[in-house]
C-alpha cells in the first residue's frame, strides 16, 4: 500500500448542523408618490385630504409627509411637512369602506397642515407625498398600507 488515503478521511456519520432559522428583520422603508392635479383652465387645485387604510401592529407606525409646487423642481417647503402618523390599524368597518383621514389644505383659516405651516403653504399643481413604514422596535413586524387616495378640488384661480 503506497498511500493510506483513509487516514485523512473524517467520519461522515455525524448529523448535519442545525440550520440557524433567524426571523426576517424589517427596517424602515420610505417611498414617495407625486400627484399632479388636472384642473380646467382658470382653476387651480386645492389638495384637500389624504385618506388611507392600514394595518399597524402595536409599536409600529406609518409617517406621512407632504410638499407642493408648480413642478417637482419647485416643491415647497424644502423639508416636507408632517401630515400624520398612523400608530393604529384603520377601522375599515363592516364593508371595508372607512378610511383614516388627514387634512392637507382646508382653505383660508383652515386646519390643514398647509394652513398651519409657518409660512402657510399654497396648494400647487404637484403634491409630493412621502410615506415611511416603521417596523416594531424588535423589527419583527411591519405595518402594511392597504389603500390610499388623495383628494383635491379645482377652484377658480385668483
């Protein structure tokens, strides 16, 4: 026997190693959506409200922020305004028709986030919505945004 090859072989009858099943960990996720109003001539948009349905586990949240401008290069203010933060799931009702709501621009002396800003923000043709989904502190559960809609009115231009 010139070479004893079995001297280098380890036994192969040991059980395989136990896989390390680690749960998926969620990180905050942010996305933006631009909405462009389609108003007839001699009218201008007023971004009235943002409505949503969401599933939000305890400890998680969804943050909504907005800006507006004549185009995406002229969005104002430079830092988005906090529109709302959802910390609970939407009570959609028996027919799944209920939404949570946040007011954007409710007109002169209104209570919308644009009206309360200092200086106030005027609704323009483009509305940029930024949404951040924040998981639970242990990062094991994340919120789910089910549906949303932005509503606006076209009012006579001034």
